[in-house]
């Protein structure tokens, strides 16, 4: 593959294209890595008259230990460029695992199209059930925040979304099963399950005011080299059970092949190119 020459006449167009790729990739990792649902995809799914039964969320595997405190930093690469960084912070508070993620553009991409996104979620370490998901997004001139909460007793999910530029907001309500994960904590919920090559598993994930089935296809063992080191891993491919996104791209997550099941690499192959997330560092803080 060849890189971009910022001194050529097409540099501005190429730089803008790179910025869009970085933004899409960061969003894919932090928000939709396990759901694969853009607005268009969600509309397509909702238009289907028949939906497969939603599976029951299984609790974490007995004996699995979530990290007490951990910070994972990833670089986001497209071709030969580093377009951004994504940082996950995990911290246990009682029976809850708090997950915070930030996504930021860097370098030339940040000058062309700055992105500063923050996401928060929490899950019960005993059941795997998510308590909710919130996000604050600043992408160029766009500034939006939203809070998604789950009321399992009432069987409802409630979302309040605010446009911080226009000063407007909207509230949405939809039904929800007795226990679901969300787009952020779902990455780490999946790590708590048995990852055996050839044995797939599915779970319900709530986002965009609907519940979808995510199937984790446990594909192969693979050695992966990252800036944080070389790891023996298990490659997993998350897919939407309905198969709606087959034409929109693929994503893979490499978890360490040990008791931790720590994500060390993520790759999104979409119609406009491939973005790879490499683990840069791991800190117990």
C-alpha cells in the first residue's frame, strides 16, 4: 500500500478522507464494535417483519476475574498513518465494573477534523448485565451527548439525547429483555466467556433503542505483534445474527489466549478500507 503525499494537489481531499476513516474507526471501536449498527443498518433491521429470538445473557464464566484497575491504550492505524488513539479504563467498584473510553484524533487528522469522544458504561461482574451507557461526542462542529439507562423491572430502556450546539433534546423509550450488555462493556463481557475455537456463542446487546443478537465466532489461535509486545491470541469475529451487515464489512477482535482474555488488537474491514487498532500499552492503574 502507498501512503498519502500531503504536498500533492490532492492532499486536502486525501487528508479529509483519512479524517473520516479515523472518525469512523474510533466510533466503530468504542461504540459499535460489537453491534455493527449505523443508523442505516438499524433502519434496515427494523424494517424486517421477523426477528430471531433474542438469546439470554449468560453470566461470566465461573472463576473469571475482571481486572481491578486497568488502562488499555490503542493506536488507530489506516494504511501507514496513525489517525487516532483509543483508551479504555476499567475499574471495579464492588460488584460493578466501570468502563470508560476516550477516542481522539491525532496529528494532521486532528487539524482537519478534530474528534474528542468519551463513553461510559457499567456492568454487574456477577451477572454480566449492563447498568447503562452514556456518551459525549465532539466531532468537528458537532457536539452531542446521550444517556441510555436500563430499567429491567419495567422491561424498558430509556435514552435522553442532547444536541449541545442547538440546545435541543429528545427522549426515547423501547422495550428490553431481562438482562443485556451494551456496546462498550460488551467488549469486556465477551472476554469473560469461554473462548474455544470452533465454539460460537451469542448474547443480547442493547443500543440505538433496540436489542440485537451478537454472535461471537471463535475462529483461530494466532500470534499477534503489537507495540505492547507479542501475544498468543484467540481471534474472534463478532457478527449481527440477522446477517444484515454482511455487505457492510467485517470486524475481528484478538483476545489473549490466557485467563485474562485481554483485547490486544481489533481490525475493521469496511467498504472504504481497513483500520487496525494496536495495543500500545497496558497499565494497572
